[in-house]
């Protein structure tokens, strides 16, 4: 059941990001709905399931982007593992806490991607890159409220320990 929902979400987000969301932008910066789904799954699922779902979301993002293949999958999986380790120290029932985690994860992801591009190609303008990192991360975190409510409504049982 979980994997059916995961694959359906990956396909749905892929279709939306390649059609509708490619037109939605603020200063030419687009939100990253794959990252939102990866972070929310890391906050609400068991760490192995969250890592696999984040990797699948990253691979879907890799197929749709011009970035090096595997970059998004490795970043998303790493972010999911780190969030899975620290999840018990975060009050995850609060929307503000989850949106803050999405903001921090987006800053790490965008900053890491910019670093990889800079190391690969050697030229990177500082001001547009910083604008992309901070404005894009804020934009992604603000738009994460909608998927948060959808995920909260339709998510499976939170942890295996909750099943009695």
C-alpha cells in the first residue's frame, strides 16, 4: 500500500513539475515539491521507508532536471537519513516545526547543489546564487503547507511501534 502511494505520488509530482509548476515561479525560482515530499516522509515514516521514498523522489527529480544524474537522489537520501536520526528530537506534530525543517533542508539542498555546480564548472555568480538559495528555500517552505495537510490526512500509521 505504501509503495503504491509512493509511486503514484512520484508520478503525480513528476507530471505537475514538468507541466504546471514549471510555469510557477518567483523571480525565476521554482519550488521543489520533490524535496517537500522527501522531507515530510522523513518526518512521518520509519527511517528505512523514508530513505527509500526520498531516493525515489530524487531519482524522479534527476530525470526531469539538467543537473548531474544521481545528485538529487543522493542529496534527498542524505537529508532523509539526517532527518530520520534527529526526528525524535523535533516536535513533529506542529506545522511550524515541519515547515522549518523543510526550510533548513531546502537551504542545505540548494546550497549543496550550488557547491557541486561551482566545483564542476568553476563559474558561479555569488548574488544570484544566494538569491536562489534563500528565496527559493523560503518559497519552497511556504508552499509546503499544502502538502503538509495532505500528508497529515492521508499518511499511513506513523511508526511501527504505534501498531498494537
